[in-house]
C-alpha cells in the first residue's frame, strides 16, 4: 500500500472530493436539467400558441412564417404554427414534410384531451409540438405549434460551459482551505514530534500544552499525563536503586568486616560460632532483601490478566501461615475468623500478602493478632489487625510507598508488595487506626474472574 505524508493526504482528499462532486454533477445534472429545459420548451410553445387567433374568426390571418420547416431548426426560441381544418381539409401555415405532417395529423385525430404534448425525431433532431383542438360554432380544427430542440440544446451547452468554469474556479479555490488545513494539522504534530524526540533523549522536564480544538487539548493532556508518569517512574527507579544500594550495603559491610576479622585471627564476638552466627544472620537478611526486591519488581511488571486465579477457602491459607509465625513470638495469640469464606484469587499472591501483613503486625503487636475474612454482596474483605502502637496520622497515606519504613520497619517493601498484589486483583487497600491498634484491610471483588475473562 502506498504511503503518503499528511500534506499529500490532505491534498488528495480535497482532489477526491472535487472529483466526486464533479462526477455526481455529470451524472445527475443532465438528467435533471434536460427534463427542466424540455418542460420549458413546451411552455414556450404553449405561450406562443395561446397568442394565435381562432382560425374560424373572420379576423383570422395565418401567421407569416419567417423560416421554413428546416431553417427553423437553426433558430433559437422560434415557434412554428399549423392550422388543420377538418371540414375542408385545408392546411394553413408553414409547409412541413409529409412524413412529419402525417404523424401530426394521426396524433391530432387520436388525442383524447383538447391539448396534448408530443415529440418526434426528424433528421437526428428532436421536434416538440403541441396540438390544440379548437371548436367554434360546431366547427373543429387543430392548431399545431412546434419548436425544435435547438433552444434546449443551446441552454444545456451554456450551462455546461458555466459549470465547467465553476468547477475550475472551485478547484482552484479549494486549495486554499487545503493549505490551511494542512498547516493547522501539521503544526501541532510537529510540536508533538519535537516533544517525543526530547522524551527519547530522557529530557522530560519541560511541561507540554497545546492550544486549539478539544481534540488537540485532549491529546496534549494525555501527553502531559504520560510525561508526568515518566517523571514519577524515573524518580521511583532512582529511589529504588538508591534504597536497594543502601539496604544491601550494610549487611555486605558487616559480612565483609567479620570475615576479614576471622581471617586476621580476631573474633569480634566471644567465639567463632557466635561470630559466624552474625555473618549468617546478615546473609539471611541480605537474602530476604534481595528476594523482596526481585518479587516487587516482578509484581510491578505483571498485568492483571497474568495472575493465576483459583477458588480457595480463606482458612487453607490463613492456618498455614499462622502455624509458621506462631513460634516467632510465643506470647502473641493469633485469632482467625472467616476461615470458611470462599474466594477467587491467586493463591500464591494471597499467601505472600498475608505473610507481609502478619510479619508487619508482629513487630508492633502487644499480644494479639486477628486474621479475618468477611463477605459482602460484591467483595471479600481480608483484614489483619493487631493491638499495639498506632500509626501517626501523617504517615497513613505513605505507609504503602516503596522503601517507606515505620519506626520498627526493616526494608520498606512489605506493604508495597501488599499494595501491588491488591491492585493486580483490582482491589483496594487501606490502613486504619483503631482504638487499641492498627487494622490493614484488603478488598477484592468477587467478579474478578469475570472481569479478566471479558478483557
């Protein structure tokens, strides 16, 4: 398929429009104008016929003919007259060829109305004539008025000539709006193209705004939204790298220092076993941070339609996680509610979501943690609540932000992972301060599976 730039497309569109209009007029115009001019020809004939006198009147004088039958074909708006008297069989008026006269007489005798219109072809030309039956004092005659198609053809020719001039002028003038439209469309596209070049060079600091119609303003707003998202993404990426470097730097430094001390024969702790325990503890912490960062990055790249949905009982996940965390703080009591609630979700992700919420709750809980699921008409609400210290109000809106750590937080990714899992399930998340503790709520729609299947 031939590729055309915007300028050529605009010009081609206008040329196609002109050609389409021209072809339409060429097809429709002759049909409509020819019928109109034929009607006009008959009207002229009937007007001239009405001016003629009654042939039975003593004052009647046959009209003098300036042209004979054939010469009249070259005259414009020239009407000839014949009078046929039945009683005497006399023909008054100009002379016409016998073949023409015979057809006229035949039509006159057969006509049902007093006045009727006829046409015939003679010498490759069309002859229009009107026969008017006249009665006076019981006598009958026919007045035949005729006119060649010269007038009609001449008018069609003149109109065609004017139409051709009009099309030429219109075609020339149509390039003015075409030029204006080309400039009107190409100017914002050039500006937008320059902005894309700047974006490609990672220079997205300058705001972008287009003036004009609603479509251009909408395009401008969409581009500006994309620019803002790129700025946020770039900032988040840099923040992620900075935090990741910082989080990994500390355990690496500790491991390196302790390893060097052991190599030099110096034990930072009381004995080699306790020294190696520190190294292992820092290695485990580093391993946990790396896994969290990798999983967070994986979640960030996932789409909603890639999660593996399955039907499950909330208790099948909650009791397994409770068993794992019970031994970490023996005095903390776990209370599971709504174990029989059925839900459709990605089981692995829900398990990780609960692990992060419970791990966070254990750092702040005094002695109780509630793990609960409840149903509403359209949703399943998962909540993890602990009694203990409340979250400062100014931190509630930022607590799910990546690398945002509380006063007892570790890596700042746990709740960010919770947020991303909730978003992948088209749900919502919130942290709420209650009377004696904090409650984290995750709401997942029951229609999640249907929504994904419809996309």
